[in-house]
C-alpha cells in the first residue's frame, strides 16, 4: 500500500524530484488521495530515490577525489577561499577561524569544525607529503594530538598550493555557481603537478572507498615526461621512475617489486611498510635499538603504549624497556633484556606484534573525469592529469590570445593618436562628443612593420575610423604619455605582442608544440619541488624483508628455576628457586593452597577449567612471589562460574588422561591442549550438569577408575581412544553419582595409593578389579582412602 509523507521540512523527508505537485497531489497514477501539503508514493520508490541521491552526493561531492587536481570539494574550496583572501606563501597569516568561516559562508555549507579539520590536515607535514597550508600555531603532531581551536591558529597557502591554483585567473578551468548562487567557484583547479598521487587521498563513500598513498613529485614528473615522449609506453616502464610510495613519515617499504607492479597495474593492492631503525652502540658490549621513522598514519603515542603493554605483559621477554626520546624528530629507544639478544630477531618479533610494521592498502578509486568513479591504474591517473594539463594550456592560450588582440587594438589606436596628435587634441578640446568624433574621423594610416607587421591585422569596426575600444583608450590616456619616447615604446610593445600572438596561434594548431610546452612546465615544476625543495628528496626507502622464523619462548628468556603457587581462589604467583613444597606459605584471608609444583621460567603451564577448556600461561609472565600474586582470570579468559580443575607444566610430546564427572574421557596429546590466545582451546566437551573432572599424565599400560560409589575398575589403556577434542568414551558406568578419580599405572608394578596414615600402599593382585571398560567395577580394596583419590 502507498505510504503518505508530509512534505514539511520538520519530518525530514523531501521529494527529491520524485514527482510534480498539483494542489498537494503527485501525478503518480497509482497514488491515492492526500490532504493538501502531502503526497503519496511507494515506500520502496521513495527510499530508493532518496538513497540514490544521497549516495551520488557522497561519492561525487565528499568522498572521492578528482583525478585531475587530486582534491575533494572541501579542500578545493579551502584553497580557493585562501586565494580570495590573498593568503599567498610570501604574505601574512590570517586566523584559521576567518578562513573556515569564509569557506563555510561562501562555498561549503557544512560545519566549520569539519572544514577546520580538513584545513588542519593539509598543514600537517606528517600526514601530507607536500603540505598545501602553512600553519602557524598548534596544528597537531605525530603523537595523535588534535590541533588547537581555530581561534588560536593562523594559516596561509604554501608554494605547492599556489602551483595548484596557477592560471585560475586566466580562464584555465570552468567555474560554477556556489550553493546559493551569489558567487562562483572553480569546478577543478589547474594543478601544475599530479597532486592526486603526490599527496594521496583517502575517503569512504557509499558502496565504495578510496585510499591512495603519497608519492614523490620528481618521480611523478619523470613518469609524465616519459608518457609525453611515448604515449603508448607499458605500465611497467613507468615503474622505472615511480619507485613506489613516498610517505611523509619515511619508513621502509619491504614489498617485493612484482607485487608493487601488479598493484600499480590494477589500482588495487597493498604495500608493506616498516619502521626505520638502527643499532646504537653504548660501549662495553651494551647496545640499544633506535627507531627514527615510524610507519605512515601510526600515532607515536599509541605505538609506544602498545610496546609498553607487551613489555609489561612479558609477551616478548627479550625486550626490557621502551622509552620516547623524541624532540622534533622521532627517536624511540628499545632496550634488550640481554646483550646476547639478536637485534634482527627482536625487531622481527616487534614487527609481528606491533604497528612498527603496517600494510597500506591502495585502492585508486577516483573521479576520472570529475563525474565517473573508477578504479584506475597508475598510467590512467597520469593520463588523466596530462589531458587536464593540455586542456588548461589550450584555455590559457586562448585567453592570452584574446588579451593580446585587445591590447593590440588599443596600441593601434594609440599609434594613430600619436600620428595625428594635434587633431586628436583639437577634437578632445572642442568637440561636444569627442568619442563619436574620434570614431568618425578619417585618420592617417599606420605604417606596417617591415618584417612581421603583415602577419597581424588588428580588428577594427571601420576601415577609416577608430573603434570604440580605441577611442575610449585614447580618451583615458594620461597627458604624460604624449611624448615621442612613448610612441616608440608603444611600437615596440606592439611588435612584441604580434610575435607572441603568432607563437600562440602556432601552439594552438600544433599538438607537438602543445606537449613540448607541457613538458617544459613539468620540468619547471620538478625544479621547484625536486631536490631544491626542503621535502624534495625521497623520504621512504626500499628493502627486502629480512624475515626470521618465530623463536620459541624458551629461546627468548633466561632459564631459571621457579616454584609455581596457585591458591584455592585462583591467585597465582611464581617464587624464585625450587622451594620446599611442604613449607607453610601465606595466602589471603579465607584462601589456602591448591597447586604447588616446581617449574622453570621457560616452561608453559596448562590450566584446565571445569568447562573442559585448556588455557596456556607462560611461566615467565607469572607475578613474583613477594606478594600474594594475581588472579589467574586476569591472564586468561576463564569464566567466573568455571573452576580450576588442573594446573601443570606442559610436557611437549606428553599425553593426558582427561575425563568428565559423568565418567566419559579419552587420551589427549598435550600438544593439542596448547592455546595461542587468552580464550584457550576447547578440548573436553561436557554437557551440564556434568563438568570436567580431571587431567592426569599418562604413565603405564592400564587405567584405574573409582566412582563416588567407591567402586574401582581397572582396564587396559589401549581401550581408550586418543583424541584432540571430543566427549570421549565411557570409562565406568554408574547407577548413581559419578566419577571421583582416575589414574594410569603399570600393571606389573601394581596400583598404589596412600592410606589414612599417609603410608603408600601398593596392590599387585588386581584380578578382582580388572574388567571391561564401561563396566561397574567392584568395591575398593581394604584401606582405600575415604576421599576416593588415588593420590
């Protein structure tokens, strides 16, 4: 059924051209009657048309840059407003609030905060390869701090911005009305260099996005010159000049050449970027790592926080400390745990765990002609820029040609006036309408220029009189110009303009001359922004990725003996050395001992929860034994309702007998229980009310099981399957109750347990209790512990 929409702006829904209105009604034949001021249409059509309008507006006017000047509308309007305010690179500064206010009021009807943020980014040399705004004040920093408020900062354009605007007053581009029709703004800027690639761009539109890295202007100009000489050159030839991205924060690109070539050919791909670092010798065998450049768009403060978190959590034991000694330049100090640490190994581990290595994903999605979004290759983007430069050259040449024609017409009038000076003075002095008299008078012909005058015929409305433009110029001429010397200057100026006019006509009619002129302009741009420019040299280097395999944790820390203590409430700690496990230890009030065993700092601990999930804890990451320790739930994601079933040292290659309270279990290879994350690994599947009951190391050839009913069953270990995960098989059957304990042993040596007096008792004749797996078993032998535990 059609839905009714109120056309009042209060409801927030507008027709957007969906239909024409007649007395409050749409001309849709399927529409129903509506009250005045309302219209009816299909909800699907209404939402579809409005969303399409929004999507197109976002794509074309907000998110995607123009391939010709590399700017989005907000950036283009900021630069144009600064030009109108005469904020040149050699002039004074103006308050940023004034600039953003003019942009908002005249050209960009959006929030001033968004405009100021866009302008501030153009001034940040750590975000923009060639800043377009020269900022004075706090415009943010590489740590990620925000700029100061617009009322506290000032700005003006840079030379790069002026190069983008050069020719704007010479009809180089089209202009359009601003949002309210009171002013005009350029559709695109002339752009003396390929700004899209030089400064890069990023944006998210509706259903598409763009992300383009910055490049070096000198390399881009060299590639453009190659395309001018060889328009059909293959894409890979451009990479002889464009080596790759050139990020403002430097760094080292470690992507292989083949991958980069494919990325530039398709317009999609990624670049692997690493921090630049070096080893600083401190003497006496001591050293430290100094990071001097960090990857692009990585806030330094957040990077340091991440590294500090790794140090504190001991995820990288070979790293002792990190500190920031940066001033204007980046200087991060990384201290190794010991002098024997390999610096390359340490950095490779940090590359994997932190933003010292990032990937910049390139998606060269641009408005190739100002209207059509398309993912372009490097060659297509440079071709769009060169075609734009040719159009700018032709428009500026035509504009200059028109100005020359006008000036030559005025000069012809001046020369006529000098040749007939007395008559001109007489007309001006005595005639009531001197302008009409000058135009109607027959004048002495101007002698042609000997060599080149015949090439030029100035436009004149009448063969015998002066044109209106000439007459007006003569009447506005100053008296001091009535000298013989001035006449000679006028003739020289006329001759020079005639030569320039002829050269422009040749340029407009010859494609070869046009491309040579563009090449000369690009060469001048390279001279201005190349090596002579403060940021002209390449900042980002290239290198092969010196990858090394991940080292086990044992290779990263010193091997020392410790004693692991875990309380009944789950507080864990590691005491230095192998202490006597029977000595009395301190615990929190209401807490007591639960697990205590000897280990080493290189060990990994396996913790089994009552949910059947195993967690892995590095022994080196345990808190020291001087205090009460820390809750184990801070180290792993063990649920609050889950209990700790077992805690032991991981034995690589070992096996565990795991079982649930329902009496189901299997043999688990210990390596399958090791988890790489805090969330652990699910091993034993249990269903409430059953819970995981035990995990015992496998030693021997038989299994002994005892239930809560004190019945004992012994069967061969080979009857149990070896699984990595699952519910397992039934160990022992029960009419009521469940499993109490289970163990493995060597049948020939007998089954041992401790009697109530603490003495070890061994039963070698187990024929009465040996049976089939999953049978009920028989009552425990005389002297078996009342708690139904084998150990």
